[in-house]
DNA sequence: TACCAGGTGACTG
DNA sequence: CAGTCACATGGT
């Protein structure tokens, strides 16, 4: 949306963004969840929802004794929905949790670790086949619960990429993902930290109305330069 | 008071 | 395939 000509970033640009964010904010130590089960539930509950609202719902699930695949599977939809109320879209999300639990119960004997042990090429498609799990949620789970190098693209990532004026070959999830995946080694630790840093930067600085003064990316950001000049 | 938040699926042309 | 809409709470 900036007035300059977009250009495709090269490997140096992609690495420089990571280095600048890491230098500015330090390691983020994501995912903010304790173990694969919490990562998965959190990934579903945080869809288009602030993490603070999700935290309340996670605590409510624990307090209600609904902290297992089996419990999600067996608990009536209405009770589950009421328990996760604070995360918003609670009817839809309750259905999503139950649909995922149903898969693990039916195909993996309720053994989450066994499901997550699938190779990446099988795990990601299996997740995408679950009602309520789209590309970002699948990659959250693949990366932060299973530890595979699948780069996560979210609204924050798109916003930063767009403001930096980086040309993307389309608007689809995979188009943004390729921007990073094609220019980085497939390293889960790197992808993990990179996405966490993007979230940190977008939430604190590159907000809907950006706080460009003092931004560590200002020197290379057309949007920032344009805003500061006025 | 609107707007925003770590999206997804259903439906339409 | 791209655009539009429903889904919903809590913080600023």
C-alpha cells in the first residue's frame, strides 16, 4: 500500500530482518504453552483472538478438568463452549476442539504423541483435513508442537511484509510462506524464533497504526520513512 | 465508542 | 479463484 515500487527480498533481506528483530527484542522463547497439548488447544483458541483472552480459557479448561484429548472428546459441546467462553467464537471453537480430539481418538487411539510423530509430509495434510484447522493453525501445531520446520504466516507477518514494501507473488498463504521458506534453511529453531519475533514487533511497534519513531526497521521501511517525513 | 486481536469455513459470482 | 460474511469476547 506504499507508493514505492515493491521489490522481492533476497536472502540477505530475510536474514537481516531476523537479525534486527533478535537484536532489538532478544529471544522470545515461544510457544507460550506448556507442552504439545497446550500448544494445540492454544493455537485453535487464539484464532483471530488476543492471547490474554485465550489464557483465561486455558485456565478454565484446566480448572474444569477438561485438560486432555479424552475429556475434549467426551464432554458435551455446550459445556465445552461455556468453559472456553472468554476466547470468543466459543461455539465454533468448541466444535473445532472436539473435531480434533475425535481424530486423535479414532485414528491414533487417543495418543497425541503418536499423532504428532507423523512425518511432516503426512502431519500437515492430516491437520488441514480437520474442520477448523486452516493453514496457520496447522503450521502453529507442526512447528510448535511437533517441532518441524514449517514457517508460520499470520496477519502480523503479512502486515510487516507489506509495509516493508516486499513484493509477494500473490496474496495466498503459500505465497507469503514461500517468501521465507525459499530463502532460509529448514531449521525449526530458526522458524520458531523468527515467527515469535515477528509477533512481538507487530504487536508492540508495527501496529495497525504503526509506531514508527524508534522502530528498528525504520531505515529500510518505506512506510516508516514516509510517515516520519510528514 | 469504535476498533482490534497470533483465522476459518460457507457461500457467491 | 477472489470477495464477502458470520463467528464473539475482552482490552484500549
